[in-house]
C-alpha cells in the first residue's frame, strides 16, 4: 500500500504527507490527473513535506505555488523538507506599517 500525499499547486516542489512514512516507502500523489509515485528516503511524520524534485541550496521550497522557505542545503527528491534543511523566508526584509 502506498502512502498518500497532496500536491497543492503544479509549481510546487514539495507535497504534504497525509500519513507518516518510513524510509523506503512509496508515496503517491496526483499531478495533472495522473498518479506519481516517489520513494521516501527517510522517515517523515504526518503533515510534513517531502521533496518531489531536487531543491538546490539557496533556492525556494514551493508550496501553494509560492515560496515557503529557502533550502539551507541541497534537498534531494524523497527527502524530508522541514526546519532542519529550510529557513523561513517570512518577514525577511518585510516592512510592517500600522494603519
């Protein structure tokens, strides 16, 4: 049985797991109407993200079709994408103004 994940936007390079997966498990998600399967390269908890394409160090992890963080190391497909290898881009250089 394959674990399931959700691709939120065709531009995303991560999918969100609906269940926890163990290293070596197949993870399936729908893309352009077809099922895509990738192999989890490590244990990943429920609700966390897994890379579906290589994310080079310094480039954006994409979810919802928008950047959610910058990779702090190269992240290969099938790897867990979380705070250990991604830094938030929220608030970087943002200016807050009260109205």
